[in-house]
């Protein structure tokens, strides 16, 4: 079976057994889930259903989920199975079938569809745990025996192997795993599943989620869940390895074409040597993972997801260079990945240009990194040789690797050329510390029950039916108070219907108030909580009380909502204009939409030029003036994608989505739950306030619309008129007059400086009389001179250097509570060990300061003018000591 056939067969098997197929979620978890950098398991996007935070679309689901895991990056290439990116097949039950059902499905699929022999399948189950108060999972054992598995092929394993939990608390339960016996030839007759051997290969894990874990690590408590759930995971790539009878995942149909591409590009054969095999495997895995991360909107940077992406990209580039591949090979791999997997994952095709843009930019950037790293390594090697060390320290090797992206393999190679090793043990310890941090990012739990949002959710759930949001249609809603609860200083309120928008998709929550229909109560809305498809309000009572069953009228602050809608629609226009002007690689990377302004973060590698900013602003205002209709329609996710609708970075979408379209949609269609104006003309005007960097490869634009933009432009006009009046010219001539005044100021400053240099208050001849001969033709001058600042002191030093070309000179000046020092050393004395930087540091330390510079010229400052003479003496002594030591 091909990988595509395995994927299709698995999903169709469960679809015919009343499971709804859900599409793969993004590799970037939902914006509401900060617990992990990437989607790390098939159940990860379904976590809100398992935790009871949201209602699943059906009681039975099945999926093929994209997964990216980070802890084993350094193992990829060295083994036959480790991958960063892979696909996880799964079937899920929410309070429907349980152990017997899951086991029957797994057994039937394994035998009747995948064609495994019953005698080759072994099972592991939970053996029980005294600390948890649980014995062996007899229910699972009996279910396996019922489908025909002999008891001797059911192996009991400890909690560490066969018990799943989301975190230190929350839903958990025993596991049961399916193993394939590949024969005694790969091990020994005594081998068992779950042990460290090659004979038994796990291919499917069934998780029986039936308890809620509480208590502490030393005294855990288990409470049965009201609804028992099933979560299973079957690795597609591992199953392909089994079905295609290969020894390695890298020889399966998803990887073999990538390995063959590497062979074609480097002229070497896979299997010739471990080094070549390792490089070809790393290239195949990392550039496959890179393509999927880029397609999901991750861009290379030095933080979080972007750091991981950059790390695997640079690891791939380094392996390509080790194989002597011609520049541009990243694009060749990306094209092959698109050919192999674009049918199953159309985002690879849709984001082809963005993928090409970032790959080309990173390959060029890493070329500069290699140059910088090589230069830094040369300095490290020089220090090591000078100190008599035999190895490059672990700290230096790790800093080069972690901070500058310089591969440790290259550090070892270049260090060896100078006869040095690398502290491998220390480096490995530092890397393990980094891996521990990565592993920590894989753990996701249900959250702290003491968290304020958890208390709000518990309040909303207890209130019964979810609130119906009516804010798209109305901004004033007659409704009923469903529930009320006092929570510290605030009052939580649940309405039957609510016009208040809860913050999401970058848009802030609505402001407003609630009044009793009878007129005897009023409360200001302080916060609107988004709780999946539900919401709750935090309010501040101004008069009267709110009681369950009370008829009230909910009012949205119309002015704030209107301004927010203008900014939200303008954000969509800005996104479209940026993609049109800069290219399709531009993707939203965050936003703020409020009544005061809009802020839009987007993926792009460089600052926008004034011309680009003007073009973007002009294009947005052109669309505003066109008065295009803004419409929102509900459609299927599949249809929205077919129409080219942009999806929000890191957002999770259901089968039915809300698509906001501007005009006929040819320039702007986005999946969006926010509120918008009816036509673009209502925005009035957009004015870009500033464009800055938000993070590596992420830019940020802030802008104003409507009255706020007009106010800002009017304010700027007033400032310009005031400046023109002050300069006694017209507004259009202000820049020219300012430039003329600036030119005049610079000329006056130059003249003053030249005059000061000619009349600087000291006698050069008298100063030179203080020169000391310290032997072997070396001369030293250390003296205080009158100078207003460091610049003037440097001008004096230049004059003294001209008169004493072969000397070491220390000059100092004091004034306005500061000490200024300069040291100049002739090249001949530098060769004898006198370094200006060391001398000036010694002098500055006495005066309470510091500084540095080149070997021939250095400057410093200090905070203690009274110590100037002592500082000059210290400088003189440092020179004499350096000469004596030579």
C-alpha cells in the first residue's frame, strides 16, 4: 500500500462506521492554546473536546493529523525511524464506544484491511499501579481475548509505558498498544513488546480516557469521568514502512523520491556510507518539515516556532554543503515535496511562492551566518591556543551552535585543523538541557482550576444552554439574565442572548451596559469572555441588582463598535494591499483591532521603503473610495478554501465557517468572526502611522481610520502651519528653509571647532617638554590638557601624535563632573606589547569608568574628575609595565 492508500483506507474504514472525518488542523496550535509550540499529537487539536470545554461536531471522529515534534531533532538522520514531521492517523470517541469498541475496530482493520496475520500481532496493556490504586486493566484484556488474541500474547506493562495523562492533572487513562512481531531473526526468543528490541514494532496506540487525575505527585487521586473517551494514534509513516517491507521510513514512498533527489544532486549513492546516508536523511526530513511549517505560516526567526524552523532549515543547509550541493537545492526539495504531498495537503501548492521566498532568503542569510561563525570560531581557536587549551570549550561550541546557528560538526572540523578538539561531553550536557526545554513544550494539560478563566467557564457551563450571539445583526438586545454569580470584586452574568462581541481574531471585546427592563438596575460591561461557542460577561453594578430570570436590555457602545468595525475592515484591506505590493508570502502574524487604532503584524523580511508604504496606503484608500460592499456569509471550510479565502494564523476552524468578502472577493476574502462595516466607504480614510519590526521576519504596521485619521492629519497640518509661521515662510517651503538653517548650523559648528582647535588653551611646546624616555627608545607622555569634551580631547591628541610619532601618549581632561581619556600608541610600541585598549582601561578604572578601542587608539570616560591625575599615573604605569614585560 502506498502512503496515500493507507491514509485514504484508514479514513474510509472509520467513515463507514459512523465517524466524521475532520481535516488536519494546522501545525500551529489554536491561538487559544499556548501550551505547545506545535501540534504534537493527533488528539492535540481535539483537546477542547476531551477536556469538556467545547462540544465535538460528532460523537465519533477520525482524522489524519499533521504533527511536528522537536525533542529528537538531533537524532534525525542517525536512525532509521526518527522524524520531525509526520502524519498521525486516529479514531476518537466522545462518550460513545469505549474499550471493546476501539479494540474491535483496531483488530478488524489490522486483519481485514491491512492484511496482518493474527499470529504476528502482540498486545500490551496496563499492568496496574499501586500509587494510583489500580490493578491490571482486566477490561482491556478481556476485550482482546474476545476478538481472538491468546492471553500469552497480551503483555502487561507498567504505568511509564501504558498509562496516558495530559499533564500533572486532568483526563487520563490506561493504554493498549498493538505490536507486530517481525521475527526472531531481529531479536531473540525472550524479547517482548515494550522492551528495547528490534523484533517488536509498535504501530498503534489505543488510549482509554476514563479518569480525572487530581491530588499530588506523591498522593494522586483518580475520579471516574462522566463520559469515557477514546483516543488512538497510528503513525502513517511507520505503517508504510511495515506495508512496503522496508527497513527504514526513509525507503518508503514518501521519502524515497527525496533521497533520490539528493543522490542526483550530489552524485553519491544512498547506502554507500553512514555519513552520506545521514546527510540525505536529514535533507529529506528537514526540508519536508520546513515546507509544511512555511505553508502553515511559520517564518524563520530567533524565537519559539521560528527558531525551530530556522534550526532545521540551517541543519539542512549545512548537510547540503557537506554534500557539496549547488546553491538553490532547498527549492528543488520543496518542489519535490509539493509533487509528493500536494494532493493530500493543498496548502503546499497554495503557499508555493511563500515557501520559495523564505527558502531563498534563509539560504542566502545562512551563507552570511557561516561567514560570521567561521570568524567567531577563529577567535575562539586563537584564544584556546594562546591559553594552552587542548579543546574548544563546551560553552563556546554551544554558543556558536545555539546563538549563531553554526553547526557543531563544522566547529569540530575547523578546530581539528588547528589541532584542537571540542568538549563533546560538556556540549552534549548543554544540548540535553535545551532538549528538556523542548520536551516541556510537548506537555499540555487542562489548565489550573484556580485560574479565573476556569472559574468563568465553570460558571457558564453550570448556567445551561450557551448564550446566543446576536451582535452581527443588532447592537441593542432585549433578553433574559440566565445566571448571576459574584466572583470577588466583579459580578459574572450569563445572558440568554447577547449583542456583545467577545474578543477574538484580534478584535477587542465590545463595551456597553445592561439595563433592567423595569429601569431599576444598570450595570457597565467590564469584560466579555469567549468560551468556545459560549460567552459570559463581567459587569460592574451601578444601581440595583441583576437576578436570574430578569428581563433586561443589553446595549453595545455604538461609537466604540463603529470605530472598531472601521479598523477591522481596514485591516483586511491592508492585508490585501500588502500581499499585492510585496508578494503572496505576506501572511497575518497577529493583530489588534480596537476603537482607537489598528495594528497588523505580517511575515516579511525587511522594512518597507517609503515608496512601498505610500503604495500600500494609496491602494487601501483607493478601495475605500470605491465603496465596495462588505458581506459575510457562512459556507463550508472546503468551499472557502476553494474560493481562496485567507485563514487566520493559528486559528481553529470547524466544518462551517464565516467568510468576510469585500466587493466581489477578487482582492479580499478572509475567514473571520469579527464585525465589519457595510461598505468600505464607511471607513472614510486610512492613515499609516508607523511601520516597525515586531520580531525576526515579522513587520508591524499601525494605522488610524475615519475621524481618528482625520484628527491626526489636521494636527499635523497645525504643526506645519506653526512651524511655517515660526520660520516666516509658507508651509510648502518649510523643508527647504529647515535644510538651509541646518546647513548654516553645521557650518557655524565647524567654524567654532576649528577656532577652538587653533586656540585650545594649551601650549604644545610646553606639553612636549613633559615627555619621558623609558628606555630602548620608547617615549611616554601622560598629561592633563584643557578640553571641553571627548571630541576636543581627540583633536588635541591628533596634534600631539603628529609631534610624537613614535610614542605612547595618555591625555586626560576633566569638566562638568566627567573625566575624558584618550590613549594613542605608536605601532612600534604595540609590537612590544603596549595596547592602547588595556592602557585606557587601567586609567579609566581609577577614575570610576571604563572604555576601550583599538591597539593603537582607545578612549574612555570616568565619573570622578578629582582622580584625573591618578588616572594619568595609572596609564603611564601600565605602559611602563607592558614594556618591561616584553
